C-alpha cells in the first residue's frame, strides 16, 4: 500500500472515531411520542439524562413524601402549603377547602406547582388545577384516600371525613386534579443528574 493510501485510510479512521465519540454522549434524551414525556438533560457536570421511569416507579408505588403545593395570591405573592396528594393514572389529585388560602388562590388562578421528595430524587411538577365534581371520580378517589389511612367519603360534590390536616381548611374539601405539563427532576443520590420533562397536552379533559 502506498504512503498516500495509508494516510487517507488513517485520516478516515480518525474522522469516524471523532463522529462516533460525539454521538456516544448525547446531551438530550427523548421518549417516543405517546410513550412518555420528552426529556431534556439539564445537568452541567456530564451526567446522563435521568429516566422518567425513576420518578414514575415511586409515584405509582405511593411512597412519595409530603407534596407541597405552590399557588399565587391575588397580589401575585406566592403561597406554599403541604397537601395530601395522590398520584393516580399519571395525574396528581389533592384536596383543599374552598375557604383555605390555596383554595381561594386556585379559584382565581388555577396555575400551580407541586413539589415532592422521592428517594434519591427531588421532583417539581407544573400544571393547572381543575376541580373534580363528578361522583364516580369522587368515589374512586375517596376509596384511594381511605386505603392509605384517611377515611374520606363523598359529600355532595366534595369530600369529607372525621378529620384532616389543619392546612386543608374546614370541611368539606374540594378535590382537584393536576395533569403534569412540565416536570423537573434533580437527583440527590447516584446516578446523579438533572432533567426536564415535557408532557403531551390532552385538551381540557383532565379527569
């Protein structure tokens, strides 16, 4: 083989290796349409994108710690309160008295954020709260709450029980649902990373 041919072959190998190296460490992770949210890697230290399944597994198992709900007051100041929330079928359900500050905030502005600490992962979920009033959904969620230790039952278009957290306000308690539009995850244990997920919107029906 001539020196020119050898040089060309070596150059081609280097170019191929360079391209392959770039492809081996993508900075973005996406999920096929219809099979989950689309993720974007936000980590600045070289960690791989986090998998949504890491959060979803814990959410579906009901092992999440307290959920914290952030709403906006009429004067645009933020308000944060712990809520008794449930993750059901890809949505977050929670309750609040219409007289409580968060209930009044949601009546004026349904946009909200929920944050929760999972094992090895801090999760923030953005969305819009919709009040649930149809009896089948109320009954279904009352049963889910009862199964977790809060003896909720349906009363008219809301839930009631012998007791509730002081932050929920006086009974009856309205039931709300939030379908995630965007979520942010930051790992607090290995594997490290930070990722943003965007979810498909499905119109006004959020029950």
